[in-house]
C-alpha cells in the first residue's frame, strides 16, 4: 500500500517540531529516515500513524494518504514498532502477545493461524508458549514486529528497531524487513545506522530541526549539508 505525506507540519506547545515534510513511498517500497536527536523523526512517525494528535496533543497541518485515500485516525492499515519493545509487550506468552491486537479488534478469523504465521516470519514460532520476558532484547523486538504483522497492515513504521542490538541481531531484523518489502509491504524506518539502511532500500531522507534537508538515493549522503547535520555517513559512501 502506498504512503504519501504532503506538507506535514507539527507544533507542540507552541514549539515547531516538523516543518513542511513531504515524501511518497510506493507499495512494496521503503524509506530510511535519519537525523540527529531532536530532528523530529519519532514525531513524524507518530503523525503518520495518528498517535499525534489522537493521543499526544499537537497542532498538525498537512495530509497523510494511505493508498491514495486520507488516513483515518489511528488507521489499522498502518502498523508501528516502537524503539523499546518492552513498551509493547505485556502478555504472558508470545502467542497471546501476537493475538492481542486481533482480539482487541474483535477479529473473527483464525487467530491461532495468524499468530503462528507472524511468529514464523520472525523466527520465533518454536517459542510461542514461552514468557516474552525470557527472550533477549533482540528477540523481543522481533516479537513486537510479529505483533504488528499479525494485523496485516499495508504500511509498517519502525522507530530505530536496532537500538541497543548487536550487529548480528540488527542484520536479522533488516533481513525480516527486506522480506516484508518483497511481500509488498511498505516499510518506513527511522534509523541511526545508515549502513543498515543501505541494505534495505534505495530511498532515504535526512531531517534536521523538523525540516527535510535531503531526500533521494544513497548519493545524498555525500552532500555537504547532510554532513553538516551530524548524520553518520555510510561506510561504503564515505
């Protein structure tokens, strides 16, 4: 499902957080978003999902289109994975965790099959009846991704999914994301490690103080204005 963000601006308590952000991602495409702390990356994801202004108050302008139509508040066609997986985990088993969203939406289909498929996609299907807090941090992040996948959203947003993960687990996470794009899912990732992003797709965006500094293919990382923002230059482009 395609995602189009047009002229998105956000102010919270009188402070400008986003300023005229626009981009488009086709169905099955990906966008990697980078920027230093305070550049507006997380707020952008929250606006796309509808957390702002539905839950977190803020003055938002612009539009978010999902498949060419206006995104509804907290649209279930958009899934979001937060930076800390512990913020999304609270059920006694992995299976129940993945089923929770479906039950909350009063899903009438076969919950067990949907949950099993989602856990299989992230490599946790053999641990379905275990306690989520017996998992490593990286495995919990995979569980959080599975919980989103079970809802079958067309667009998946991820906020620094490899934060605090070792390199091997980070590569495993990005292998999962690459698989999702091959299935036709649209993936938008906020990430600090630009080398990981280069392995996912070909479309990138740099934010600084809520504004788009650069947008395009990997060549944007060679621009002087991007280096001036303090963004990590990918190793193979440095």
